[in-house]
C-alpha cells in the first residue's frame, strides 16, 4: 500500500450487543480493513505499529494476521457434520414383508455395511408387541415380533415415536387379521 495516512480501530456492535474490532488503514484512494476476528489488544498493537511506521522514516513494514483458530474450529465443525452424515448414510434401512401366499415374514436390513435377511414362518408368530425405551425426558418405541418360542425380533432396530409404531402395528394386525 502506498501513501498510508493513518490506522485506527473500527468497533462494530452486533445485534446482540457483541463487539468486534477491526484495524482500518486509511489511504487517499480507499480504506483497507484487516482481519476482524482478533482481540482489541491485538488490533491495538497492529494499529500502533502502522501509525509508528507512518511517522517514522522506515521504508517497509510487514504486518501478518491469521485466522488459524477459526479455521481449526471450522474444520472441526465440518468433520463432525461429515461423521453424522456418514452415520446416517450407513445406518440400515429395514423392509418387513409379510407373504400370506408362502406363509412367511421377511425382515431385510440393508446398509452400506451389508445386508441381513431374517425369515420366519407366519405360524411361528405369537403376537406383535411395542417395546418402549426411556430416552432423556421422553419415551421412544419400536415394534417387535414375538415368536411362539418367546424370542423377540424387532421389526426395525431403531426406536421412534409412539404414533408411528402404533400405526404400523395396527396395519400389520389388519393385514394379518389378528
């Protein structure tokens, strides 16, 4: 930059009262802003350096600022989002199919990690139950098939809201005529 005139600290107040500080460098052509995500003290040091340089006979001044802390936080946030997205992308999709014609039920769990098929004859089904699980301040539910051997097979391993599960169980009952 040529023909520097002064450096000052611009204070910006956010909508919730938070303040950010930014060093502004004044030239005859326009004002240049340095990074705004540094503390007031750091900005004050930079402004003093620039103003001392303007008033001295020095021919050059190098001022460096970086946002490594913010880049680290941004990268960490992106990695967390990617981990969550990967978890949901690899979680299994469950398809439960009842075949009256061949007298079987098939539960297929498909995911990126592999496929699993569970099959049982319809006559081995004793009943359909709803399991509940306490989760923090609410309850979650899942439908299970109870076999005559009292083995319980969850239709979907994940728990969800009560209304969805009651609706699914009532649809199974109406189809199976229980």
